[in-house]
C-alpha cells in the first residue's frame, strides 16, 4: 500500500513540474498549433500573440494566435477580457522575443500573417502606436479589408 501511495505522490509531483507556468507566455510549437480565432497555423515567430486568462475563479488558460489582430478581436469577445489577471503577449517583430502587449509599441506597415500590419516592439519608434491605438487600428483594418472578403467571423466592437 505504501508503494502505491508513494507512486501516486511521485506522479503528482512530476505532473506539477512538467506543466505550463501559470503566468507569462508559453512555449509555441511553431507550425503545429493553430490560431484560436482564425485556425491558421501559428508559424511566424515575429508576429504572433498569446492570451493567458479565463473566467474568474478558474485557472487561466493559454490561447495562441498567428497575429495580434486575431488576439485583440478574440479577446474583446470574452466575458473576462477586462479581468486584471488576463495577460496578453506579442512577439517583438525584430527578434521574436515575447513582450507584454499592453506595454509594447506598434509599428504599422508590416506584412503580418492576417494582414493587420502591426509589428510590436518594446521601445517607442517614430509614429508607433500604443496598445489602445493599435486596437483601434486592428478594427479599422478589420472593417476596411477583412469584412470585404466575406469572412464569416463574428466581430465584436471595441469595448463591447
């Protein structure tokens, strides 16, 4: 009986050590995972995003996206979007390092997987947008470009 209890204890310890962290960006299996919103493969190391969060009182889950635009629109549709524990991460368009999306600056005119055209950087560059302005940019692109393609995505308005 002791050996069974010991084995179960060991399994619990190992399971706890091998899981994803509770905070921060997670590991991406490039070209093997799909965007939570558009179902395209997450493959571009310089323009991807992650959201970590979930309903209040539940352990946060990690959601992965191929473009910051997909993450912004998807998160706006979640009832827990304004929970202070919700994290949003983006990759630096220059080197692929993860940075806090709310503290990042966004350069327009980039070629991104879903065409939102935003490259994130931790330092402010000339004409860079802050996170709130970047979100507005995402919705402008969505209305001007993506809605004309006939996409069947259900899109929330900013702040809904």
